[in-house]
């Protein structure tokens, strides 16, 4: 049985990963409560999000 929720979640994870990678490539500054967030956490977030998306897509094929 195909899992449509898994597909939707995987697509959302991929979109968030693309957003994180765009932040890294474009060097966009993010400030939260007056504290500038460094770019390197976006690299980690992108990798984790891509891994989650791939995991969901592989699970969906079973």
C-alpha cells in the first residue's frame, strides 16, 4: 500500500532542505532576538532533512 502521507512529508522535507541550502549559497543572515544565527547549522539541517526525505521515500517503496 502506498503511503501518501510519507510522500507529502518527504516533499516538505526536500523543500525545507532546498531553503536551507539556498541560505548557505546566498549567505542570508538570520537574526533571532538580536542574535545572529551562523550559517553552519543550515548545512547540518539540510543534510538531516535530505536524509529524512530519502528515508521516507525508500520506506514508501516497500
